[in-house]
C-alpha cells in the first residue's frame, strides 16, 4: 500500500533537482542552474567531480533520509555506463556495515547499483560483498591511514562464478575503500574488478 501511494505521489509531485530541491522541467536530472555548476569527472571511473550541487545531492541522499534520490542518481550513473556494456557480469555495491545500514535505514550504494545493473542487463549482487568491520569514518583521515583503517574490512561470499565485476559506490576519495573491496572480490574469485562512482573528489596534493 505504501509503495502504491509513493508511486501515485511521484506521478503528481513535480520532479525536483537533487542539487537544490527546486522543481525541474523534468528533461534533465539537475536543474539548469545546478547543471551550470557541475563538473564532469576527469576519469571514466566517475560521472562527476565531487563538489557544489553534486555534493549537496549526495549529502541529501545519504544523511537526510532521502532514499528516493537513489533511483534518480543511479539513473544518472546508468546513462554514463555504456562503457561497461558487455564488459561486466554483475554490479556489486560497496556495502555499509550492517550497524550503519540499520541506523540509516538503507545502503546508498545498493540503491545506485540497481538502476545501473538493469541498464547493463546484469544482476546487482547485493549480498556477495560484506563489510565485516565497522571502520571509523574515512573522511578526515590522510591517505596512508585510510588504507590502514579499511584493510581487511570486506569479505565475500556467493560470487558463484561471477568473473567480471563492476564495483559501485557513491563517492571516491583516495580510492582506499574501493581498493580494499576490490581486493576482497578478487580473493573471492572475481577475475576483473572495475570501479565506478557517482562522484570523485579531486585531491589537492599537499605542498
Ligand atoms: Zn538545482
């Protein structure tokens, strides 16, 4: 019943820009003003550079209980995913630890993975990668400490012969989390692990 109601509401409610929450014309995900501020990523492993309206959208999605933004932001990733078509056998989201997922109510990377996987015509495997340690937040840690913090944090099960994996997350900062998750997938039998994120932070080298 709640799903039905949600479906009906989305039909009558105007589409809103995930960056500023203002109504949009509906032809693009982000509104015109936000689109003008958004930078594409400098590498093919990400859609956007992290910052501005993209950072605001991710903030809303993760910390303001706006799980409905997952389908929208996942559709943005799906549009940019043609490079992976025919090159991967499954999409695997970087999971939260169950304690954090329980606190948030959803796992953001899993919500991004679903539309992406369906656009590629491959399964989204939501249970084969698990976070076995509830690591402290990576946000304020320097790179070397991030790698120490995250090492051994993931375990795999039930890959069932899936060879080529597209590992998906919302944000890439140093790549330490994606690196640790990729390592676990390879140890679990994946032959290739490619990574794809919604937004990549541009790291400024300390001088
Ligand atoms: Zn906007």
